[in-house]
């Protein structure tokens, strides 16, 4: 009888630990989802803030430049 009690206690302890881990994981996921929209909104508002090297002119910017004129068809580019 004592072995049965020890086995049931062990199984219930494992179920309790797995349940608590699941609750913690769900709350962490919900907290992360709550933070995600604000960070993506700020990234979309200022895309140049994501590329500091392009801001100082070390590498070309990924954003299209309005001042650049497209090449005309039939004229050599270089």
C-alpha cells in the first residue's frame, strides 16, 4: 500500500510541475504579445532608425531615394 501511495504522490507532483510550467509559459507568451505591437509600430514609423550605418553614410540606405532619376531607355548608364 505504501508503494502505491508513493507512486500516486510522484505522479501528482509531476502533473503539478508540468501544469505550473504551462501557466508560466502562457503568461510569458501573452506578455510578449502585448509588447510586440508597440515595437513594430515604432519600427514602421522610423525605418532609418534600424540602420545606423546608412544614417551616417557608410552603407547605402535600403530606402529608395526620391532624388535619383531612373535611367531612360536607350541611353547607356556607364
